[in-house]
C-alpha cells in the first residue's frame, strides 16, 4: 500500500525519508504549473541531447532548466 508523502502545512515542502524537498509553488494554477513542467521537461531533454551530441549547448540547456525550476518555485527565494 502506497501512501502520499508528508507535506508541510504551507504546502511548500514535501518530506521524503526525513528530508525536506521544495515543491512547486502552491499558488500556481494547474494550467500554469503544467506549462512550466512541460518547459522543464523540454529543457531536461535538451540537456540530455547536449550531453550526447555537443557540449556547446549544454550551458544554455542547463540555464533553461534553472529558469523553469525557478519559475515553478523549486529554486530561488521561497
């Protein structure tokens, strides 16, 4: 039986094996969050392509990942 992970009362963190992890900003609408998650996944795929093919685009791809995670609220100021 799988249980949902413990979430802090403010909804900003999830507790996994005793460690806090940032979650997406709970103030984002479902549509906004999904758009940002899609951008994040595209950026992660770009990192993979850059690692396999050419390292020249790697810094750009990683910057896109960082921008998407910051927009989601998973990085940067709380």
